[in-house]
C-alpha cells in the first residue's frame, strides 16, 4: 500500500526525474528536414542540426515510398519519405 502511495505522490508532483524521457518522447512531433548534398546528409529537427558524411552510412535502399540509409555500424538507420528529401 505504501508503494502505491509513493507512486501516486510521485505522479502528483509531475513525475520529477522524467525530463530525459519527456524530451525523448517530445522529439517525435518535431518536423524533420533532410538535405542530401555531395558531402553527406544534413538533418534538422527543431533547433538541432546533424551533419553526417556519406562514410557514416554503409548502405542505402530506395523504393518509391521511402529512402533508407543504414549506418555503417550497428542496427540504426534513417528512413526518409521522398517528399521530405530536399536534394541540392
């Protein structure tokens, strides 16, 4: 019963300590702009910008619905709807 009371108190206080989780979830509604250049990929989401050179990506796959860029290491990838790509 005390555990439930502690959880209720934590929730009533606004869930202190959840800032990292809140920031992670809130980023999903930010518009993302992708620019493909000769030197790599520039991704802008909200106020943050990432510049990744082509050497960062190991392979690419393209269909009429999506462009997928797989990172060189690990299982991470970037999916881009063709309408969102601003090729310059």
